[in-house]
C-alpha cells in the first residue's frame, strides 16, 4: 500500500493504518531505534510509541509522500528521549561520540537570547546538504541521522574505513565553514 493511502486511513481514523504502517516500515523503524537505544525490546516499545504518536499527529499533519521520514523523525526523538531517561548520568558512548563530532561544527546557544531560529538553521543545513554530491550527502546523513557506524558505512558504500572517516571529517569542516558564512558563530 502506498504512503498516501496509509495517510488517508489515518485521516479516516481507521486502525488498519497502524497495521499497514507496521508492515511497510516496522523493520526500518526498529533498526533506527535499535541503533539509538541499544536493545531490541526497547526499540519495539519505541516503535509502538511511534505508531501512537503518528495516530495523534495525523491530522493535522498530512505527510502523504514522505511518511517514512515523518515516522523516522518521531521514532528518533522517542528513542533519544528513552535513552536520556534510562541513563541520565551515563550516556551511551556512541551517541556522545557522534555528538562530540557535530559539536565542532554546529553552533549552540549559551543562553535564551542566543537561541537559534530553528527554521533558518534548518534552511542553512539543507543548503549545505544540497551543495554536497550525492555520495557525500548519503554518507553524512547515514552517519548523523541514521547513526550508522564507520564499519557499516564502509561496507554499504564499498569504501575503506579510512576513506569514510576522512570524507566525514571534510564534510564536518565544510559544514562549519558553510554555517560561518551564513552568520552562525561556532
């Protein structure tokens, strides 16, 4: 069943929408959540919470042609919150590693007055991603959105691990430069 038809079922408040969503996207959502939370049972709980959240968000949102991206964003936030709640004092090392990599190229506000306008920042980030060739963009998104490991990226793209690390390092440097040109101070 196509995404638009599944969204129509949500809009009609038909519970079959959840079943079709699980059939079409369940495995991919569990894998994404599993990378964040680290265990299958919690990933399944996050998946179920995602279906509930989608049920509550559709309507007013109608993510017709981009249902998976809509669901992926929801499960990612639920999984990260679950991870934070589960281990507030001892963060997962993998997530901390990725956060530390991105801290060097994404600005962070020091106080309320310095908060970044999320929409403008999103446009700047999308502008950067649009400037990358497809291969680099895919590497970057797989690493920092889907949380793929260097070894997984190496296998997926048939690159050496060294090439993956170097490419990601250069992309982060380019992101930093792009954001500085856009007026963000790192």
